[in-house]
């Protein structure tokens, strides 16, 4: 669906994380957003974290679509996103101080998006405490509790906040009391919170629209639309390593439900894959390397979570997981990021299969206990032991680096279109 290297005017292009998040989706979105008229976030909240480096300035986005940097396109926070308003306005201010200008004219927020309140974040922490040694390692950003309120039909939407404030106050008070009954230690000053949200309502009103109609009008006009998924396939509430997952559908279905677009409007689906694997928080991780290789990848790759500041667990690239992810999302293109982190390794392992109880299996186990016990089958490839950071043409990559990329393509049966070889905006190879 890419037209002469640009986004299609007939179909929506979607960028999704293919692993456990932190693959570098923001960089890919920033690259594609140069040609976009509209960039949309469809799910998740400020538990996501994307870093985009432009002219040596590092922008950190959590709720904002990474395309907000492009002054020529609109950015939408869709109905499937849960929005923590204090976090949103703090994020806008921080990035404004780094040089982000004019966002007031191009940021749009769905009136159907649900709100994350500070007490949701308190609840998140309390729930983790209750689980003790069986905690999930959540970001404690209140995402799960907010989606729970939504599913229980007691949640509060943006439309409620900017509408009749008296009705909003009644709903807010009822929501707080419901959570206090479940968590008696919850500390909420309702009067102070309501005063704060009265201020937020005024700041928010100019940004809020009915996004479903707006997006469909943009599709009819032939506008170039890009969707940025938050989190990643293996954190999907239905298809990820449950219960060590997020609380939204971060696979392709979340695009439809999170923006109100039918499947027929979706064209290219770009899967973003790190050249190795990382995971933040708890949960099974078959290819994790709890050794000098894992330490090397963590240190060289700067693997620290944008949102949590926790060190990421690191391991080899997992082909069975990627095949599963591709099956779910229907990738038409791949972007492999952080290839340069592998530059100095004499050999590189690629996970090509699993065994369970000594028997090869052709699936990713849904039971986390089984997934934790799989024996990984590896293929060892020779490293290239030379820098790729300055390479901008695929043909200039070392032969063994190209072999690594091509081996991934052979297994996944999806073409690699982009390769990341550094942090900067221009540190990317586009394969023609």
C-alpha cells in the first residue's frame, strides 16, 4: 500500500510492536509521519513510552502520538486510549520546553476516551501489593483499574468531563466511593480533585472532537492516515503471555475498536521488531539470557524503560514468538531496529523452535507455566564484528549482517523494509 515510498491515500497504515514492547515504534512512526496527514493512537495509556530523537533532541512520548512532531499533520488520541490528564499536560509541557510547538492546533482527543484518575494509580499499586510474590510488574499507571472501570460500565469519559460538570462530579464521587469500598486505605480528596478537573475541563475542551466521524471523513478525502499501536503483541490482553500483559488489545483488532474503523480500511501493517528480544516486568521470556550476553545487550542497548526506568530483561531474537505475532497481526512489512547493538558479537543466536518435555512443538503455549518450561532450539549465525552505525544503504551492510536480516525474512515470510542502526532520526536504512 506504500505509494512510491509514501503512505497510501486509500488505506490506513498501522505500526505495531511485534514483541513485548520497546521495539522502537516511535522512530518508525516519526519516519512515516513525515508523509502523514493524520497520526492516531488507538489504545493503551501513559504506560507506553516512545522515544524519538530529532536533531540531537530526545522527545519522550507516553500519551501523545509520536507523529506530533510533524507540524503538517493532525494527531489523534482515540476512543480506545485511557487518558491520565495530569500526565498528558505534564508531557505536553516537557516536550514544549524541548521545542515542540503548535501542538494546540493539531492535537485532537476523542470524546469517547476514558479517563485515568490518580486513585486508579493508587489502586494499581495496592493490587500489586496484594499479589505479593505473584505480582505482574505493572507500570502502576492506573491503566488496568481504568479499563476495569470501563468494563464495569462505571468509567468516566472525556465527554462527561467537558459536558455538565455537576453530572461529572456526581459520577466521579460515585466512582471514588466504589473503589473505597474495595480498597478502604484509598486516600482521595474529592473536593481538591474536582477543583483540579474543573481546570482540566477548560484546557481540554478546545482539543476534544467526535473522532469517529472525523477519521471517516479523512478517509473519504483520501488523506494519508497512520496508526501507532502502543505496547505490543505479546502484551495483548487476549493473545499475550496472560496474565503478564497489559489491559488493552494491542494487536490489530485494537485498531478497529480503538478508533472506530472497519478492517476493510486497513492496508499495510508494519511489525516493528528489535534485533534481539527485551521484556520489562515479570512473565515468561524463553530466550532471556541471564548471563554476560544479557548484560551486554542491556548495557550496549541502553535497555531501560522509558516509562518505568526499570532495566529491561534481554535475550536472543525469538522466531516462534514472531511467527505467532505475525499470524495475529498480518504484517505486510517489518522494521528491524537496533541492529547496531549486535555489531561486536562474534556469533549471534536465533531461536528457531521450542521443545516441551523433550518434544518439538509448533506453537507458543498459552499456559505461562508451560511457556516458562520450554526448551529453546537455537541456530547460531556468525557475527559481522564491524560497525553498522553509519550505513544507510542495505548493500553496504556487512555480508553477515545481511544474512541475519535475510534469515529472519526466510522464517517470517514478511519482507524487511527498514533497519534501524542508531538512535538518531536518520539512523535508518530503507530497503527499496
